[in-house]
C-alpha cells in the first residue's frame, strides 16, 4: 500500500478521498493549503502526491509538486483539475507529473492511477521497493 499526501481545499472532497483510499488500505495525510502540504510532507514522506491544481491559498498544487519533487525525485505526482489537460500542463510549467486527472473524478480511475504510480515508483527502486 502507498503513503498518499492529498492536497485539496474542498473539505467534502478531502473526506471522500481519504475515506476511499484509507478503505483501500493506503495511508493518507491531507492538507488544504500549499504551505501546510509542504510541511506535512516533511514528516509524512509520501510516495504519491495527489493534489488539486488550484487551491484557495492561491499558491496551488503546482508549487507543492515542484517543491516536493525537487526534494524527492521518486515522488509520483497526480494532479486533479477541471482545466483541459493541455492548459493544466501549461500551468505546471515542466513540473514532473505522473498523470493529470480531469474532474469530475471517477474513483475507480483515480485508484487505478494511484496503483500505476505506486507500481512505477517501486519498479524504479523508490520508496518501499521490495
């Protein structure tokens, strides 16, 4: 199972995603703002960052992804957004991203993306590789 850092500012989405991924056996930590997410990552050491592209604090998921992948190149980043994928990629400006998931999210597809990201990091000898 994976350590997932969930960065989302909509509380109902946080609760639903935490419930879903914890129920699937993953360890989930969450934050609603960029700075809080960056601090939380220091103590939590996530394997996967699941972040909304835009957050209410205006710093955004792109900043979180950039800072955390600078620290840990093995981190797999999954970005959730309502923007078209090309515009989201432009906003991310070269930040390494495993996949962009378009809203509205489908939990089964999001779970498959998380599982693929986890398999990718472990295949490359990252966190908790067997």
